C-alpha cells in the first residue's frame, strides 16, 4: 500500500500540473502514443540511516524515487516538458494517507537523448525525484 500511495501522490501532482494537461504514463507506453508525454518509473527503499533509526528497531522512513522521462519530438520540447515536470514536483509536499511527507527533491537530471528505434525521432530527458515520508 505504501508504494502505491506514494506513486499515486506523485502521478497526481503531474496529472494536475497547471497549464495544458500532461499525458502521464505509469511504467509503460501504449502502442500509438504520440509525444509529448511523461513516462514515470518508481523504485522504493526503507533506509536505515543512523539519524532516522527508531529505538524500537522498526523501519519508519520510506523513500520513493520517481524516474521521470520527459519525451518529445525534439530537444527543446523535451526540456519544456521537463520544466513542467520540475514545476509540478520540486518542493511539492504531497498528501499520503497516514504519512508525513517531506518536500519532493530532484536528485539528478540528464540531457535529452535521441531515440530513433521506432522510426520516429523522439528525445527522452530523464530526471530523478525523491519523496520521503514517515508515519503520521
């Protein structure tokens, strides 16, 4: 439930971003999808950092990383989609039931990469965002 709730919170922030609605895809691109779109993959962990380990030994801190692909037909448009993603996620504090969330942070960003494997040129920019929470 925690993985789904955190992923849903991030996806909701992207889907409700101001401006023209973003096409937000969770983990796969359906056939026929036309760029621009945002493709998101998630990875989670339960870190045992010395400053966050509870006295009872139970893991409480939860971290999810969103690997966000901003995909468009050229580099400028991929950067523009990436900027919209950044505006929607960076410093946002989402709501996750039963959890206290910290502001979302951007950990990494890579420039757009060209992909012609489908016969159509697309540029894919990847940014990694981190959301952390503890029980409320």
